[in-house]
């Protein structure tokens, strides 16, 4: 059969069809537009940028910091398609001098989570070289601003994420992890707010700033980082020894008993060159030696106080991302198993803190103290009663345990004395009482 040449019209039609196909292919491969993210919970959204198909960058302003910061949110594959599905969340922190992009740029977090039904939230951790140490600075008037990092990262960011993304918005679906100073951040968030997280991990974490014989060395970390940011050295936790209790109240090792009932993982190398090291990583071995010492100090204190913590000491390895990628690859399957269990809060809880007012697990404590800084420690707190250690007096409000208006026979023991009274639950089902410390309280239920 003789082939007839294509007419000009046919050629034009073919070119148009091909062009449309190319345009359609390019359009389908282009990232979706950036989502609309609402302001709220103290955060004002000033910009939203779609980084790629899974990652979104939000710039937010907050009075807690006084300057804008970035928050990267890495969504699960298929998030846009499964509109009725909710996902657990991992809050993931970078280390000193790093930012919201660090885990994406250097930590392969996109690849590690590609097949997981998991939202990963990565906020900025500071403004300068030394960063914010995940805490509300005692000195709110340095050149860096108010620096209320705990308020931003815990009180504001978590509810903002829950409002703007399809999260499992309770403790059973929320975890926190971080590297180096970010490991301090993950553990200080977990120990100070155990009712918010079901799992926590620290990779080469600076997890001890105020405990044991080496604490002067470990305290030098936050002191030196404030100096590197050209602000007074004791801006974060206060001067020593005047504010020693405040340092302890932000120290994960001191507060390790608050982690009971949580899935906790610590990872560390010993600072010697290991399998992932190249010559440029070897100077980072000295930093890992200190992280190794801090990690073991926290683990040893946990063992001594019967708090279950999982330690992975992999021996040779330096303070660098190849090891943290390896740590994360090990941690993620453990994390997903914890999420799958849908763990419920414990029936009895314990919690210690240095703040004059605090709320955890539905319990609220407000004390009138006889000294400027002190610990209060709630122990064996449940529906049948509690003990509270400290000095001075305190007003305690229970969780919603009882029926509205229910009368509860109560015994309060303070030293050798005991008094008996009847408390009436409020309209929500809570009891409220004022006691002298220390005290043991029992409810006849």
C-alpha cells in the first residue's frame, strides 16, 4: 500500500494535540497550591508557601517571640485524597544554629516518612547562633526579644497545628523528637508537658543541664550559646546559684520521673569516628562525647528511679546528620507501633514542677510559697486521692472525676494532724481544696 503524505491540517492537528498533552502532563505534575492556614492560638499567619507535593512552609508571628518564624509541615503521601482521615503528629526539632528546613535539607525526613501515615511539624528553634533552648527566658528584654519559646512551641504551635491539619488531636496521637539542642527541646517538652505526648526521642541530645557532678560542664552549653548571640550569659534560666531551682525545673534529667507512662528513646554515639564519618565530621566527635555523657546521666537517673527508658548507644559515631538519620530510621517504626496502640492516659499520675501555678493531666495546682523558687510534687494522683509535697500552702483542683454536685468525704493529713471534711464537686465534676504542704489527701469514693 502506498503511504500518502500528511496534509498540513493533519500536521497542525497533531501538533496541537501533542502540545495539549504536554501541558496537561506538566500541570498534573505541578505542586498543588498552598493551603489556606488560619491564624489563631497566638499565631498570626503572614505567609504560606507550598514547598513540594508534601511540604508546606508557614511564616507566623507571635507576641511570645516578637519576630516572625517559620514552621515546616510535612504531610503524608495522599493526604489531600483521604479527606476523612486523621493522622498522628511528630513535632521534630533541629539543633543549635539550625532551622525549620534542617531535617528536610540534611536529615532525609521526606524519604524516611514517605510511606508512613504521619504528619511531621518542624519549627524554627531560635533567631541567632545559640537559639532559644525551648524555654521561656527569664530575661525577656534582651536584644533578641521576649524569647518565650516554650509558649510558642507548646502552648501555641500544637493547638494551631491541630486546628489547621487533620491530626489525631490528643496525647495518643502526638510525639516529640529532636537532635542535639533539639533533643533537649524534645525531652524538656516531654518532661514539662507529659500529658501532651505519648512518645519522645532525643538523638545526641543535650538532656542534662542541672543534675549530677558534671552539671557545671553541662550548664556551660546554654551559657555559651547566649554569649554567642551577644546577650547576657544567664538570660535563659537565670544566674547561678540564685536561680538553681529554675535550672532544675527545666532539666529533663532532674524531671525524669515525669516521663512515667511515656514511650521514651535516647540515642547516642561515643564521639569516636564511626561508619558514617568523613574527615569533615571528625571534629564533631568532641561534641558527641558530651552528648554521650548527658544521655547516660539521664538514662542512669531513670533506671535509679524506675522509669522505663530505651537507650541505644551505638558506640563509634560523631555529632552529625548521618547518625541522626540512622537514629530516626530506628525510631520511626517504634513510634508507629506506639501510635497504633492508641494508649490511654494512666489512672494514677505523678508530676513535679517549679512553677507556682501549673496544670497537668487535668490537675491544677497554685501554691503560695514560703521561698521564691521551689518544687511541688504531685504523687499517686487519681480519683481516690493524692499527695502533694512542697512548702507553704496550695490550692488543688482535681480533674473531672465526679458527678456535678456530688458530695465527697475527704481526709487531709498534714504531718501528725488529720482533718475530715465534705467537698462538693462543681458543675463540671471537679473538687477544689486548699491545703498546707506537704499533705496527703484521700477521697472516699
